[in-house]
């Protein structure tokens, strides 16, 4: 049995907790913290009860117990860090992750901030402590891109990658192309569907996709590139006419994240792309094409967001850690 | 204009005996050609000892005469030959105040290079003061020339605050 502490009880945290209860995976939650409270039990917490309390009160545990208390005092093998992303500072998640690594605990996170901003430092700390830092859920939701890179494509040289990494943009572009909607109309629709935030800047200006590109590039090439190194153009100035002009030629427009290190290209931009290209996926789907020396081109398509979908990526990481490291009776 | 390629298609007639095809293909690589396709044709009403072969190849400009001479030396009969300048085409979309920023100047900046030109332009203008969109197809003699033309277009778009949408170029 592996013991885990869960920090963050939003959509992703609830999804992970729910699935760990539902599925008999040999993983017990011994600590939980949300933004207002925390609770611990080395024998395992009553998750159903805590989730009901969260729904009723807005917090799940004892308000005198903080996330840092849970990280410092709970009995766990791996920390699941799923607090909201802060793309500017990465905090408080960076602090949480460091605290757990320093205690020789494995860490699994869905949080893009710490990985995009502090990957080298956190990775080095994990290596030094002999524990795992895994972040499959940070890029392309349920698509097992990190596992594919690490295992399936082991030994390959990755020459380039191209991705549709932001579901909000892909939904907007899909709707503009299919219905001739203006950008503003498609954005409003995306909001109504719950696919876009009240402030869509982070998505529509390509920042989210660029952060994911940074995470992928650092994972694959260890090149230390940062958000500022990514050449970035958003979709907010696109016109329905532009999509129609592309359509006349059997093409469409998609926001593509592209990394070709040998050409020094790290770019997120709307691109003209043939409609039958494997990266042209509909709605909020994500897609990633890797170009490698041996396997040549590989394209992965899947859901880029969602509570259960993200839980899939996190649980995949946890079970990897359980198989590889954790030996408990 | 240097560095251009031409695409040659030729129909050859040769004896249907071992070694003949190799003898015909060898001069093509000697002339610096890149063979794209070799198509055998066995026409039923043709003499049984004769083989017709169609060949498509890329050749650096100005090498065709040398190739023909080499083929003749090998005893290969050329029945037909066609030459076409190989052109790189790329389509981009420009969005913004295209007329206010002098579209003909934008096009001129490509055309005046001598190595690339705008060969097609489709445009839509929704209303005065609204941003318009256009699809522009550029052709150039070589890949390098195309890259140079696109670099110019990127610079001009940047200066004129136009949004340039480039094609996703197939796999690096």
C-alpha cells in the first residue's frame, strides 16, 4: 500500500480523490489540504465524508491545519500537488514541492507554474534525494506524453515537436471555421460551455501553450528555455475571413506550439494547416506530433483537460512511483 | 536565380536486355540529377526487344545538354523530353489594415527581390476601418529563396502591424 498526501481540492484534486476511492489501486490518502484547511490520518482518511464536507462548507478539514502542516507532518510516500497554477511566481506550489522533496518524498503535480519556472532546481533536488518528481498532467491532460517520451520512445532522439496544447483556442478556432463565427462570438460560446475563463488572456494569447512548450522542451532537451524565449502570437486577432480563405485551399488555422531546437525555433502561433493533417483535431482536444530519429513521426491525440482526464495522468504517475520505488507491506 | 532546379521528364527507348536500364540511369547521377520516378512501360504492340522507360528527375539548371550527350554516348534513344522550372509555392494569410498600410507596397517588397513573386492574392474587406484578410501565394525558385521571401514578409508585417499566418511546414 502506498500512502499519499493531496494538496489542492479543486476540480483536479476532487477527481484524483474520487478515483483513488473508487478504484482499488493500492493507494491510500493519509493527508488532504485545501486552501483553507487540512486533515491527516496515517491509517487513511474517510474521503467520501471529506468531499461531502467540502461541498457543504467550502473546506474539507480542520481550519487550524494548513497545507504546509500536512506536507510536514502527514505520513505519506508521495505528495500530490494540484493547487492552482501561478504562472508568474509558481508559488505557493514551488514551496510545497520543495518541502516534500526535502523530506525525501516523491512528488506528482499537475501544476505548470513550478515545472515551467523551476524545473532545473526541482529536478536536481529530486535526483539528490533519490525520489521522483513527475508531472505528466501538466501537458496535454490525459495524453501520456511524458510516459511516451520516457519509455515508449526511449533511445530515440527527439528532433522536433508540434502540438495543439490549448483546448480553449482549439475550440474557438474549430467553431470559427465550422460556423463562420467571429472570434468574439466563438469566445462567448466557449465561456458558456465552461471552456474559457472570464479573463481568457492566458489561453488566447498563447501563454498557456507556450508554458507547456517550455515544460516539454526542458524535459526533452534540458535546454533551460523559459517562457520569454518562446516566440508567441495568439488567436485573438483572427478573422472569420481568414479561416474562410484557408478553407478555400483545403486548409484551416490552428494554434500550433512548435519546437525545433537545431533551428532555434520555439514558437506558438496560428498556422495554416491542411485539414487532413493529424494535428487538426476538433473542439477542446489536444494533439502532439513528435518527430524522432528512429520512430519518425508519432502523433498522440486526447483530452487536454477535465477532472477525471487529469486524474488519469496523475494516477499514472503515482502507479509508476508505486511500482518502481515503494515497497510497503 | 542561381541554385534553381528544373524538373525533367523524359521518355527513353532502350534494348530490353540486362544492364540497359542501369546504363541509362548512371549518366543521370553523373550529371547531378536526383531521380524521382522510373516508370517501365511494356507496350504490347512494341517490338519485344525494346523497352520504354519514363523517367522523372530533378536537375540543377543548365545541366540538361550534358545529360543528353551522356545518354547518347550510352546508346539510349530519347523519344521525348520535357523541362519545367521547379517552383516552391507557399501560401500565407495576412490580417490587418491591409489597404491603409499600402498592400501594393507589401506585394512589391516580395516582387522586387527578383527571386520570388506573389502569384495569387485573394482578399476580403468586411467594412471600412475593419481589419481585412488576404491570402497570398508566393512562388520562388529555391527553398532558400522562399525562406528569404518569407523573412521579408515577416519584417514588413511587423512594421505595418499586420498579423502574418504562415503554413505549418511539413516535418522539419
